[in-house]
C-alpha cells in the first residue's frame, strides 16, 4: 500500500485541500465519528521521517531534524494493512528511543 493509498484509506480524501480534512485538523477531532467517541491529540509535524515498506507493513519513523538514523532518538510505528489497518509501536510505546537504521528489525506491539 502506498502512502497516498494509506492516506485515502485513513481520511477518505485525496488531498489536504479538501475542506473536511482542513476542518478536522483545525478542530483536532478525528476518529469515532460513527460511534460518537472522538479523540483529540496534538503532535509536532516538523519531524524528519523515514518510511520503509515491506509487504503489507509500512514502517514510519520520526525524530527531530538532523537526528542520525543510528541514534536512539526515533519514534517508530508499524502500519499493517493485511486485515484492515493495525498500528503498533516499536517497543510497544511512543517514546523517542529507537534507532532507524533497520525499521523491520524492531519489535512492535
């Protein structure tokens, strides 16, 4: 699955120019629209990123710009689209404490 396909699957839109996507980002609401259980979150968007695709898995690592891939300062997630989308995190958490040299070698839960 490409990043564009993943974006369309997650948000149902083709670009950020769509008003619904802009409205969602301005108000910080996503998820749970049909269940009535929305969630809010904030996070920096000015990360350096490394993306690796391997079969049905897409690995996304982010860190502060200029961080070496060998430094244990990366937050890494795995998106598994083999049966829907399942998101897991390296080491089972969202801490910036992983290396990004080989994203497939990390342990996700």
